[in-house]
C-alpha cells in the first residue's frame, strides 16, 4: 500500500467556491479510482486561496488482475462466425481456446483485465477528474482551451514518493511546490505528505482551512482581550477570512471616534460586509472605535504600515457613510415618499408609492386581528416602511434597507413601535431568521408578504418547479411563521381578499392553497406526519392556521393512543366495505337515512346511540375549539364499533337490511370525518 499526494497550485480561488469544489473534486477522484478497482483507506483534503490538496492513504500499488472467459461458437462453425466472435471479445482468432463441455467442443475467448500499476492509472484519471470538476465560474487563460477557476501555476503529484507524470492546462506534474506568494515564493521539492506539511509551514502556508479558521478565532479573541474589548466576529465572516489568507495574522486598528455618531448598523456593515473587518465592542456590547482585520503576512515593520493602510481605507469608507447619513437626516424619511413614485415595484404592479398606499391600507385592516396593535401606528409604519429605498444611504448600502429606515424614523421623532416595525418588516428573511413579535411590526410584516403574494399571483407569476425568482415561497413561509409564532387568530382567506382589493383582483383561494403547502413543509420539519397534515387539510378552506395546527397536534396525540389506533382500524374497515359496495351499487351511502325500524341487532342500536352522543359532544367541543374534547368524543365510539363488527353482518341477504347497515357505516364515516379525513391517515 502507498499514499498519493496531489496539490493544484493556482491563482487565488474565490473564498465562496473553495470548500465545495474541494469536496466535489475529492469525490470525483475517488469515484474514478473506484471505477478502476482502486480504493484508498482514507482521504484528507485541504484548501487555501491558492491551492487544493488531496491526500489518499492506503492505495494498492497496482490494480487487482482477473481473467474473464466467454463461450463462443461450436468447433466446426463457419469461419466468419468464429472471426466475428473473436472480434467482439477483443482477441485475435488465433488466441481462441478449444474447450470440451458437456454439450460438445466450443471456442472460448479468455481475456485478462487489471493488473496495471496504480501510478499509470493515476496519470490517466487525475487529469480526467480535474477536467470534469464543475466550477460556478471558470476561465481560460493565455492561448489554452482548458477551463479552471483561475490559472493553474503548478501541479504536485506523488505516488509512493515518485512523480505521477501527466499534463493539465499546460502544466507538467512534478514534485515541486511553492510557499507563501510574498514571504517564500521560491519553489522547493517535496518527498511525502508529512514532508509537504512541514515544508509548507516553514514557507508560511497553512493549507488546512479549519486550522486557519481556528487560528483566526483564537488570535482575534486574544488581541481583543488585550484591548479590554470583545471581537464581534460572525461565524460566516471568520469562515470567509480563512478562505482569503494562507498565513493569517490578526491585527487591530482604530478609527475616529467622531464616526460613532453614525448608527452602529451602518458602521458595522461598512466594516464587515465591505472590508471584512471584525468590529470591536465594549464588554457591555456597545460599539468601540476600533476593529480587527486579518492580514496575509506580518510585515517587516511589525505590521505598522499594514495597520495604517487598513485604517486609511476604513476612514475613507466611514466618511462616505457619514456623508450619506447626514444628507438623509437633512431630507427626512417622510420627504422620501414622493421619490417612490419614480421607482417601479413591478411593470404590472405599479410603483413603490402605490405599494406604500396598499401596505398602509392592509396594515390597518390587519391591526384588529393582532392583540395590542394600534391601527394608526400600523398604518403609519407601513406608509413609511419603503421610504428608505430612495435614501442616499440605502442607495450605497442596499443591504441596510429597512434598518436605515428605522434609524431615520427615530431621528425624526416617530414612535418607537413605528421605528421598530420599519426595521423589522422584512423579517423573517428565511427559516433561521428571527420572527417579529411586536404587534405593529407583525402587522407591517404580514402586510408586506400578503401584498406580495396577492399581487404576483394576480398577474400569474407563480413558482414553477424549483424556480422561484420572486421568492414567493419565502413570503408564504414568512406568513406562516408570523401567524403561528405570534398565535394570530386570523382568517387568512379574508386577509388575502383584503390584499387582493388593492389590485382589484381576488386570488385568495389560490394563494391560500399555496400558503397551505408551505405550512405542510413547515409542519413536516416539526416531524408531524404528512398523512396527519393531509387528513386535516383535506377539503378545508379554513384560513385559521392556528386552529389547523392545533387540530393536527391533537390528531397526532389521539392516533398514538390505544383508543385512536383501534378507532382508526374500525374506520378503515367501514371505509373499505363502503368503497366496495358503493362501486358495486353506483351510489354513495352518506348515512343520512338510517331507518330505526331496521336496526334489528342490539349492536346496531348501540352504535346509533353512541353516534348521537358523540356528535353532540363534538358539536360543543369543536365550537369551543376543544380539540382534545372532540377526540375524546370520537374515542367513545370504539367499544360499540368493535361490538358491531364482531356481531353484525353488513351485507345481509335482505336488500333493505343491507342498505340500512351500509348507511349506518356511512354515518360512522361522516361523523369521524368531521374532525379529519381519516382515509388519508397511514398505518
């Protein structure tokens, strides 16, 4: 057994592409080797901005060899038939072997496969895997035709310490690599994986992404501790930084405290999203006039010039941000509303100013259904919610839409609830995002999503397959979360009708079905069985999502109980009989005309009595939304139904008696279906 080491050195690979490409390439390479009957005992893989590394341990030094034989024509067959057989088997006619079998003498073709040296196989499959690797974006360079994410500089390929010779993108493989681009650019030779790791570290390169990530976290914490501050380092930022440097050096910088008059969100956006810096905060959580950054080297002067350069860059960026903020403060938030008239929301749905009017009307309509929500505040917040889209700050920093609107609203003296609603009205932006809970925020966020759904469905713009360019699934899921997480007793069907009035169209039924599909997905993530969800949703137009979910949860508990399981079995038995007999008779037994005079058996009369009692109890329970009580009423049917099926023959010889008993089964089915469609519940 031997090891294979491959390093592909290139120009800088975008950080967002590195880890996914490494995983795909490792899988491709192992699959190509598996196709050649070669399997490694383990795989290591590393990636940095300039290199992809795969180390396969425990590869056999050659393929396993084996023989295959194929039976051909009988001895004495025409020469053309024998020659054709030899050709199809890939051997010469003189290589055929005569063999005697129980059925006579035949020609056999024996071929030997495998046995090739692994180094030779690697020389063939590695460039194949490199060619097959798909990148989100790739390029050609010089006069070559080969595509790769960035120009390839060199390829290191060693098997059992020897070079595996092949060519890719104009580069010949060898035993040579390079260290850090600036600190150790000279090439050096490598003999093994252990030698490679050691020599690279000496050359100021840490090829392992996870190791670089851990170093950045540890050093950032240490530098911040020395300053008595805390590094605000989101996990995604640390991960991206690890993909930008091969030799991480964490340094601290400062900026003018005068910029602290600008909202924190603007400052941190400039630092994190635009400069990839880590803001520094005081132990109490307030922003401090400092930041951390990750350099790719220490610098000859202890990093002073690098720090000054980064401080200079950030100062220019912060000056731009303060300029835009000051201009927006002078103009004011409400004054920006008129600018929305020149911005098209959608070619067929009007301008953003028209949308602001719709959101205001809809938020006021929703307010009474949201406990503690003031109608005037909801309308005011909705009216101002989109104004910051034409502000100078959001024009420069679009990721701050809504957030800057909230800051401008506070600066203008708007009520705190209104400012918060403007800030939060885009939330939840995804399944992991926090959902608003403040009443006015909920009203505006709901209005935003319902207007989106009603508008786009009204012009026929619906998601198809995996395509959802308008993020309508996200809007529907946001609606579901806003309702459920805030316990809103809202008739969503009526709310969607109100949203449609703003466009002069009513697509409420269609949109409700779409939202219900998102609710199904949401509930499945909570591990509620899809058959229970379908059983409750079947045939309903109930727009109260809270009631629907409570019914599903109650049904889930009921079905898991002994009474529920037995009753479900009785329902199935009744439904199966009805299905067969209804198909035979060409009619439906609804249970509406059970004759008391034809109830000859005590078990039949007991079922009717139990049904009357259960129906009355269910009427009261469902009216009071006492779903547990409704299930308890259903459970009371289990003993009489069991006795009925044990002692009563449904398909009696007397036609009138048979029809009456089938109607009784129809009544059982109808009573149980008041709670849910039990026919949709699996075992």
